[in-house]
C-alpha cells in the first residue's frame, strides 16, 4: 500500500528550481492539497530523465494479525473439468484440527483474538477485545509472557485466526491446520500453517498427470471482493490457459479451481496467484492415487517470492537404495525426493544446490549445479543422498522460486505419503510456531553458512510460556529437536522460536509411528511490529 507523502519536505528539496520546474511543482502542490502527493513508483512509465528524490521513512502502525487456515482435504466427486468442483466425504477416519497460539504483550495482556469460520461465525474466543478507553498496563520489571491457545480444535471448513493490534504493534500469533486419515483415497497426513492473505503468492509442486489431483483453493477473509489471475508454469514453459484470469472470490468465501482443467497432464506445475482488491490465501490440495493404492495427500503452501537465494528446511530423506528401486517401477517417478525450481524471468538460471545434514554438506548427483530454463519448472533429483534430516540451500544470479518434495513408504503395494516443503524466510525473533497434537513431531533447524543459536520456548495448553532451551548449530549443518507430548503435565501446543548469529531456517516435521505419513511446515515469519514505509518523490 502506498502512502501519501507530506508536501513540506518536497518544498525544501525542490526550492530553487527553474520557473518551468516551479510550474510543475505548483501543479503538484495543488494535487497534494486535494489528495496528497503521489509516490513516483506509481507513475509508470517515467521519462528516461526522471530522478527519484528520497523522503524520510514513515512509521506505519501495523494492523491486526489474520491467518487463514485451509479446510480439510476433500475428494473430487467424479472428474469435473473447470473451476466449480463438487466434493464428497474423504474417509471414515479422517480428522482435521486447528492448533493456535496468540502471544501476550510483555505485560501479560492478551490481544483481543478469536478463531472463526471464514464467514465470520465465531468458534473460539481466546481473549476479549480491549476496551477503547482502557489505559495500557504498566510493564513489569520482568517479562510476564503468556499465551492464548486453541488446542486441537476439530474443524470441517476454512477457518480464520485473528488477533487485534496492541499499541500500534502487530500481535504475535500463529495457527496450523492438520489433516490425517488412515483409509480411503486421501489416506495420509497433510498440514499447513494458517497464512496471512496477500496479493501475490507463489506455489510450487502441483501435478495434474494421470492419478494426480490438484485443487487450488482461494480464500478471501476481507470485506472486499478479490479478482484473481493465475500464471501457470510447466516443464516446457509458461502455460496459456483460458479461464485463468478474472476469477472472482467474494468476501468471506473460498473458490476452488481444478488445475487439471487449466493445465492437464503436467507432472511439474507452478502457480503464481495475483489478486486485485482483497488479498487472498492460496493452498493446493494435492493427492496421488496409483491404481487402487493411495499415494498420499498434502497441502502445497506458498513459499517465499522468487529471489536469488532460497532455503528449504524440514526435509526427511529415506534410504537411497530402496528409493531407487521403488522409483524405477512404472508410475512411481514422483516417489523420489526432488527439488523443483521455477524461473519466472526471461533468462535461464544456473543454480547451485547444497544439502546440509547432521554431519555437514552431502554431495548431490551432478555436483549440485543445474541450469533451470527461463519461464519453466526444472526438477532436480535428490536421490542417492543418505537417509536423514536435511536443510537445502540454493543460489543463482537469476531469481527463482523453489520447493522440495519428500516421500514416505518404500513398497509399491502399500499406501504411501509425500510432502512439499516450500522455501521459507530466515529466522529472526519471536516466531510463534504452533504444533499439531498428534504424530511423531520434530523441530528441524538448519544453518547453511555461519553458526547460529536457536532459542525455543514451549507453549502449553494452560497458556504458559515455559523456560526456553537452546540449540547451537554449526554452520553447514542441520539439527533436529524431538517435540514432547507435554511439558510438566500440560499438553504442548507450540513454541516461541528466536534465532541469533548466522542465517538459520526452521520447520515442523510431522510423521506417524509405524505409518508412511509425512508433512513439513516451515516456520512462518514473525510479527512485523511497526513498518517503515519509504515514500519516493520524483520529477
């Protein structure tokens, strides 16, 4: 969002210009009186001789925290083509639940916060909104953090976790939706962090080949209609698809798009979601069915925007020899781990890929350097790497988006599962990391370069933020922390995570004991606090 600049600094900078420029300035001042100066970045195109004039950063109070949680995985009813699918119940054993954590201020005051349906119907109130006239509580000498929690609330549709701003600061809040099923075509585990809506999102890892189902779900929690356009990228380049533009998502609603109706037969498919009007949340419900055998289910969440450096944490690779034997069977090519790279620009990207495990960097097939074609999706095999937990780092001189596929299950006749781990942002301070209540859970942290120190404080169902533990991670390694079921008798709901030192990345890895289930959830960015917005003037 662009902010209007105050005209007084502009007068000081433009003082002394020629009469002709003064005329332009006068016109600009008239416009400012009616509605403020317009940022030069909004004037497109600029003349070749235009020059930007820097203005001081303006502090903009952060707004409320909003996280949109996806609904449960659903089976498509029949094989519809288009953007209005019908769904049927997923299985007899399917369970979907939301875990949420909202952090208090340093004085122990919880922000007004609630879990509600996308339509606005209330489900759980974590804390009542603060009275408008209430004076701020004095900060005690020692911090008294506490948390409002939603421990494993069963859900059957899209939900929204919202928390009110406190003192012009964005509150620290987070939620995760988890899905499990022990039978049916959607057998497996899928989980996704409840995401902050945005107007530009990148999703990597969709597959619309035979036996694969990919449904893009677009949710609008705002009061403004959203008009969405989809940019599709396949292995051979951009895909021009009728029906991918001007998709209307009404306020308080979800629109589902069957990607096979737009880009059929694509084994590698990336989707850029752009909206005008209201911001949206986007997630792809991806599933695999090999004949009558379930091949897994996952929620593909947006990763970081295309950049010259990307990192992916929370990777669990299986035995390489057994994986090679399985992937050699017909229909199992996507049962092996792989990195997918999408280059949206017009130039090819030479990407260097590095994989870091517990004992340091591991060699990759081909030396880890690959040329990714412009405007296309390129897959890089991670086969042959010893089993274990890993963090991947990739770099290039051309921007790209990235995600990694990991799999569980090594027998063709048995049900299997897979997970897509998207690229994530570097860890900073005070990340709220909710953790689903079931399964074998781990925190996986990686430091691709310099040594990093990770602090992780458990948050329990009684609202207490427990004493933090620390993990010292050597540069170029990955560390795994097992998540306990409870802390001092109270069920664990999440963590408060902070990092210092070298760049570090983290994820929650979900698996099931004695089952081929897997899901990976990257640690979401922390609260923004107050934002500094630059306003650029030009003439």
